[in-house]
C-alpha cells in the first residue's frame, strides 16, 4: 500500500479551504481553534513522520471539525462525536434526496441516471449467481474464468496507469464533502449542550435514603466512612509500592508479566473505579452540605493517593522498559497514565469549586484529544529502534518485534553481523529465554530483504506519496 504522504496534505488544504471559504470555522470558539490547528498539525506531522497515529488523528480532527462547522456554539468534543454519528445518516440521506431530484429535470443525464438505477440491482444479483455457479460447475468456471480474465486484462491495459490509491483518497474527500454540505446539527444534542452548565447548583431531589429527613446527612456519613476505609487500604498499597517499586525493586530475571501486565491494568482499573465513586457522591447536593469540610479533606487525600498510585504504575512501566526495552503498548501506558493523572486533577477542581459532570466530561475529552495529538508528533518506530539497540547491554532485544517495525526505521534496524554477535553475547548472559525468539542470523536476513525491497520500490513512488520519514530512510540506506 502506497503512503498517503503529500496526498493527505493536499486533501486537508482542500477541505480546510472550503470550510474557510464558507466561513464555517469560528475562530472565536476555543474548540474550533483547537480542532483547526489540530487538523493542520496532524496533517503536517503525517507527512513528516508517516505514522498511522498521525493519520488517524488527522482524520479524527477533520471529523470533529466537520461537526463543529455545523454547530458553531459547541463547547464539548463529546457532543461533536454524537453529531458525527447521527450525520452518518443525516448527511447521506440529504445527499440522496438531492440526487433523486435529478429525475425531475429533462436531459440525457436524466435518462442515464434512470437506466443506471434500474440496472444496478439486477447486475449485482447476476454477478452473485455467476459466482455461485462458478463454484458449482468446473466447466462453467473455466468458461466464465476466461471471460472475466479477458475483461480484467482489457481493464488493466486501459486503467493500468491510474493511481487507485489516489482514487480512494478522492472518494474519502467526497465523503467529507457530503458530511460538510449536507450534515446538520441534531436539535436534541444542541439543546442538551445548551442546557448543560459547568457550575453545579443545589436542587431538591429524591435521594437514595428516601423517607428520611436526614437523607443527605446519611449519605454524607456513608461517603465519609467509605472514603476513610478506602484511604486506609490504599495507604498500605502505596506504602508497599514506594518501598518495593520506587526504591527497592530488584529484578530476578523473569518476564515481569504479573508485575507489569496484570498489575498495571488492575491498578488502572481501580483508579477509574475510584473516580466513579467520587463522582457518585459529589454529583449533587452533597457539595453544598454544611460542615462537609472533613468529607472534602478525605476525598482530596483519596484522589492524591490515586495520583501516587498512578505514579507507581508509571514506575512499574519504566522498570519494564529498563529490562525489556520500548514497545508501542509501553509507550501507550505512559500517555494513558498522563491522561489519568490529568483526569484526577480535574476531579479535584470539580470538588473544590462545585462543577457538573458536563464540566468533567468536556475537559477530560479535550485533554485526551490533546494528549493523543501530541503523541502523533513523534516517529515512534525510529525512536523504538534507536532506543532498543542503544540499550542492548542492559535490556532484552526482541528481534521479532523489531523486524515488524515500519520500513522508515530500516536505517536504525540494520546491524552488521559482528554487532549482532556482540548483542547476542550480552543477551545470553542476562536472559535465559533468548533462544525462544528469533535468532540474530534470521533477523539479519529478514532486514536485508526488507532493505532490498524498499530500495527497489521507493524510486517508483509518485511524488504525491512523498513523506519525509521514508525519504530520509531511503537517503540514509542509499548512502
């Protein structure tokens, strides 16, 4: 598959140019500004790094910005996602309704469109039955196969020079145009956002302790006892982590599976549950109860302890990287923990200055978007390749994983046989499971094959597929 490269940059310039021409971007709206520059930055870095994450963030930014264009007053990425989901149906429904009106206009195109609609379904059904009969009858398969092969050869001779990847990109652009020109803001979502406020106000409502005049106080006591108990348990967990993970960690040569894989996700899950508990108790009037200072203190302690727990998980992950080098999931855990810590800080802000769940959701959604956007600015394949070989004397070199990295990292994956032998000597001394993985000889052969294929195919690429990461790799390997 050809890289998008400059294609994607031109596509972005075209779409953003249309939005600016029709004045669909409101530069007085904070989310419009963030999404607009997020689209520009991700488009630029997709050409620089040619990473899947940068391309994904570019499409995500454009999708969110297309919803913001039809809802200029937006304050939340969450609501923009809802508008986009509904516009998958609204936009194309409106497009096909406009297309049907062509039938009412005289002319040759009307006749063509009429016969195209009439013949489309029969042609599809006929092709399905041809496929069935080819599987059931070898003689018919031989006859039909020759017929379709001749058609294929004719099409290849006619359309062989067409860049089908460019056509696919143009088709995606068509989808965005339909989204832009015929999409609309759902009235229910607009009303929901307009009614949503950041500041929480006291309201009289039924509580879980119904029938009691002291229901709010009972809820207060329940929350206080629960958080005191949870703080005590988490204090023990954090103390043990500080002793054993922060300062007293000693690797015994194992895989660290339970230490990182299982332990990390269980601790992250516990942090998310902790946030849910806090949001449940501080969802309404408990924020305004007199003499709730003690509850807020134990809540702040609980949230701060969860931040310490997140740091412990981060240190676990760093120990894993120290002994088993970098990988996508380990990098992802780092950024995920950053998002969790930011989320915990936002919860502290919500409790200190009583805020609504809407405030929490919209700022967390924005922080997650910005964190993922910042991740897309880096060429992680090259970073992983350079880091892992630079630390071969202290960390495990996973040849299987390195051989699966993108071709833009080939200059850093290429190693001389003598260097690989030196790496093997160091690996055998530290890791008793090295023989379970790809050998250095097989790794060398595979990387050389990848390099030969890359050097052979790169000059044939069209300039629209150009990107800096592949260009740099080709230049380094050629030299």
